[in-house]
C-alpha cells in the first residue's frame, strides 16, 4: 500500500468480441475516445450509405453497410438499409417472377432479414413488402400451373380425339401412336398438378415473417423433387 497518492497507468484489456464495454470509477463513466471515434465513423458511413440509397446506387449501399453489420450485429438499422437497397427501396418485387443478375445482393438481403427476425425488429413496412412479394410469387405459381398443366391436358385431349378420328381408317397405326402420346401427356399433367399442389403448400406453409428474398422455384417436369 502506498503511503501517499501515486499516479500510475492501469491497462484494461477488452476482448474484440465484447461489444458495448464500459468502465466507471466511483460511478463515473470513463471516456473512451477510441470507441467514440468508431461510432462517429459508423454514423458517417451510414449517412453515406443512405445517400447512395436515395441515389439508387443499390450495390454501393450494401457494400457500405455490410461491414457495419459485422461490427454492430445488434443494430437493426444497418440490416434495414441492406434490405431497402436490395429491394430498390421496397419497390421492386420482380425478382420473384424472373431470374435477376443481383443474386449476391438478394442473398445478403435474405441474411439481413433473418437477423432482423432474430432481433424482433421487423416493422410493419417490411412485413407489408413481404406480403407483396408473396402475392407476386403466388401469381407466378398460378400462371405456371395454368400454362404447364393446361397445355399437357389439352394436348392429351387432342390426342384422344385424333385417335378416334383415325380409328377405322387406313391410318389406324398413326392413331394408336398419337393415342399413346396422349396418354403420356395425361400422366405428365397429373404429375405436374401434384407437384404444383406441393409447391403451393410449401409456399403457404411459410411463416408470416418468412424472408421474401427466398424464392421458390417453379416445378419442372424433369425435376423429381
């Protein structure tokens, strides 16, 4: 024990995984210039990202916000910014109806949505956007089912009609061949109807907070799943 007051340096090690660490002496919080500088830099980066968002520079906005999500994993606004950029400020739902070149961007948005869900930070605006995406994807499935199953069924029906027209004529063999093709089309129509029914159940079975950036693929005749 020192006999009189002594000034000395006290070094405290704060692990890199420790977020929001604070130090106080006699109830008074000690200033942390390094932490304050990091927060100012994060705020500046966030403001710059929002400027790129307003300018329509979607990829640049995501590139700026992604590192901040790693530094501050419990801050919802960074994840919201990524989602807004990937969805063109919550205005674009076209990615659920067609292939888009921004696959990496959508993957980041899907991950950001998952983080917001874990943080219980999904707001009404994001949920409304998810409903619009689900509606668009449902319409896409309906159109695919009508086109695929309807075409196969009509082809099968036409083949049966042609078979009976050729029956009793000199082209009976051709009629039998067409009838066989009609049977194949009829079987495929039943198979595709079953696959679309399974796809609709999978789509409707997802929770109301499911990510809109996870797009289900249309069933295909060559796809056994």
